[in-house]
């Protein structure tokens, strides 16, 4: 076992931007019409509480907004918001707002037949840009009429991953720039308060696309409100049967890639300091990436969340739940789905990483320590921190924190690792039931919660020294707060536990 020492210097202030709860991703919006989807979202909102939710398919045929018809020999357009209202009403009911990704193309407005995914989202440009922008503005008018002026604060992103030919016909850069320009100008003419971003790219030729997009905007006199991109951290997967197996990429290399986008943006005087939103991020970029269900995913993302705020204003995990159909309906309970929650509201280890970061944000925003394996904040209540271990050996973290002498402190830990919180192992040991019964779901869920521990810590020589075990692929949240000991008359804890 490796032993590591953390000495917290209270005079040292660390930069740490914790925006973990700004946005979360979802499968296509039409899935919000299903009961299981809403149960998972309600659970996530109750436990974590994200401000925004972003998903594909706003204009796809299953949401059924755009329709053309012929009347008296004239081609006309009408809009239907029945499903959209049902979806967005459900979001608002659980305390989350849409991050409006404008896409994909309604089949009746599309210039071609190329589609993507099991649910066939059309990924071709509009056959008529005026009809496209009319549809976008009609949507925004409808949303303002239904939900009020708050709608102008809902973020907007034009399309999704146009640098990939599957998501945008031939990955045509100039055609995407036209789509962005027409959309951006129409929205700003309608109400300049709306915040519009792009180009929503992922991976391939990322530097070329970001630089090209900003050069285009500069030439056209356009100032996007934010730059959007995606962030995944695995090598190309190996497909075996239904499943994708991927090797994690080096964290520092991935952080350097994010910094390169920041550097490109800041190299333009017109756009220096423009906010960057990671509108999707995860480890694997496939919905059958088996790593998503594991403890190593939770530990790796703990490090990601400690630093994503360094150069990005916002970052949205892809996705909150496993109701997802890009490559078809899932074949089994644990299938490598993107979600932080599996069917039956079973929280995966990664769920707790996000929960812990939200708890850290609620505890206090003054960061006093941050390194590759930990982050610690303080408030008038005391200290809170997250420790993680993505190494090959268990680690014993010894933490020394300055505290006034003469008092006692309560150390509380919540541990998520392969021993204490591992629903995947429970499912495997049960025989990997693809469609578990209600009783089996309940048993698997019982293995999906952190192990809570506590102890009393006395201060010596002006500091409180604690030791926290962080097992391999583990994530531990801890709080160290002043103990207010107020026993009732006649109650002796030591006598109670010694009773026999």
C-alpha cells in the first residue's frame, strides 16, 4: 500500500472553478416522453440538481415540430408543439431547463436523405435557409409565450459535431458556417439577448475547425456568445459482440488539447476571453463503451472535474441516464451506456463523483488544496474534499489541516470503490441478468451506494491529522467539521457499546 501525505496550507489559495451542476446531457429529446427516462431524470435532479439539459433531436421527426402541406396549389408550413411542450414541461417540473441544440433537420425541410442513429436523425442542410430560420424563430417565440422571459437565458447551440460527416453531410465546413451565420443573425434580430454558440465540434480536425470558424466570424463581423466543443478521452475502441472496449488516454494530453482550444480563441483579439462550453464530455464516445459502468470511470472523471473549469466556463456530462437509443435499444442492464444512472435508478460509481463535486460546491468555494489526486475546500463549517485513486495500488492518504487546539472534529467519509460501491460486480456475480426482476434490481441497487464512515479527531499542535483509505479506482468524499458534543443526561456511549 502506498502512503501519501497532504499538508493543507491555509494561506495558500488555489484556483478551482467547480461548475459541475451547470448542464448535463441526454439522449434524443423524444425519449423524455417515456416513464423510465423521467424517473431517472427526477432521481438525478433530486440528488444532484443540474441547471440545464442538452440533447439531440429538437427538430427531428419524432418531436414533430415542422410540417409542410399544400393548399390551393401553394406550399405552406405549420408547426406542432404538442410533444415539445410535454417534454419541456417535464424538464421544468423537475427543476431543469433546456440547453437548446438546434438540430437535426426535419425530413420535410432536409436537402437530402442522410440520417444517423437507430432513430434516423437527418443530418443534411436545409433545402431552404429561410424556412429553417423561420422555424427557429417560431420556436423561440413559442417558448417565450409559454415559459416567459426566462427563455432568453436558455443557452443555444447551432447543430452538433458538424466536423464529422455522419452528423453533417460531407462534414462541409463552409456549409456549416452558412448555417451558423443565418441562424445567429436571425436569432439576434429577433432578440439579441439570446446567447448563441458553436461550432459544437468533436475530435477530428478540431484546431482547423475552431480556427476556421473564428476566421469566418471575424470576416463576417459576427461575435458568437461562446465557443462550443466536445471532449472524450479514449482511444479508438475494439468492438466485441455488442460492446466497445477502449483504453483511456493520458489525462495531461487531454487537458493540453483543451488548452489548445483556449489558446486559439485567445489568439484572436476580437474573441479573446470568449467563454468555452464543453457541451459533451465523457470517457468513451460510444453508448456501448463498457468503461462507463466501472469504478475506474468514476476515478478518472474525478480528476477531469477537478480541472475542466480551468479553461472552460461550462462542461456537460454525456449523459444523465441510460435511456438512450443511438445504436438501438440497449441489450442488457449494464451495457456500457453513457448514463450515470442505469435502468431502475441504479446509480453507477460515476454518479457519485458528480454528487461529491456538487456537495463540495455546496460546502464552500474557497479552495485550499488541489493536486492530481485531490481537491480540498474550506468554509466556516470546516473542510471538505474529494480524493481519488486511478493507480494500481491502494493508497492511504494522510491529511494534515491546521485547526485550533483544544477542540474535537468529526471526520465523515463516503467511499466509492470496487469493494464498497460496485453494482456492476453484484450484477456480474448474480449471473449478468439482461432483464433483472424487480427483486434483482433492488438487490443490485443496494450495492450502488457509498460506504459511510466516521471518527472523532482531536487537534494537536495546531493541526488535525486524518488518514483516509483510497483504494484502487476509488473516490472518497470527506468532511472535517467542528464537533459539538451535547450528550443527554445519563447517556454514556462507551458504556453502551461495551454492554454485554
